[in-house]
């Protein structure tokens, strides 16, 4: 039988639970320290800057974003939603795998369709973040 200290005997705490509590306290302390650092150094905590850093992956990612939000992607996503809806309504006896594939295609097309649709409905092209300049 393993030896237990007085606290463990009194409250029936095993060594494994004590180790988890120490780990949780360490994580909590670490997150608190990061929060305090962000509070005292807000300029260093900002994720972006006003000027572009010119990293090599920025231009390909911008091209992918423009391709996913362009008019061709909008039309393809709209056709996929309509086709998937008709497939689910008039598909008859489709097996579960085919239904899951149709639903997956519809979800992906709705994600692609969301940005241009919101832009057309509300004239919003993204998050509006204002930065106060001192």
C-alpha cells in the first residue's frame, strides 16, 4: 500500500489528482502572466501593424481569398446549394453516405457563399476595425 500524507488521508486525494491540480495552477498562472504582459505592453500585443511586412505567403493567400470571394465562386456555390437541395428533396432512397456527401458539399458552398452574400446584402466587406491614432 502506498504511503499517503496527512492531507491526502483527510480529504481522500490521490497523487494523480494532486498532479493535475498543480498542472492546472501552472497553466492558470501562465495565462495570468500573459494577460498582465498584454495589459502593460498593448503595442507589442497587437497582432498586425499598419504596414505590410511583405512575407512570401501574403500574395498567394490574397489570391486564394479573391478567388473564393469572386463572382465565379459565388455562382458555383449558389448552384451547389440549389443542386444539393434538389438532391436531398427529390433524391428518393439515397443511402446515408450519399446524403452526408451532399450535406458536406452544401455546407462548404454555404461557407463560400457567405462572404459575397453579406457583401451584397449589407454592403459590408469584412470586419470593421478602427484604430485610434494618438
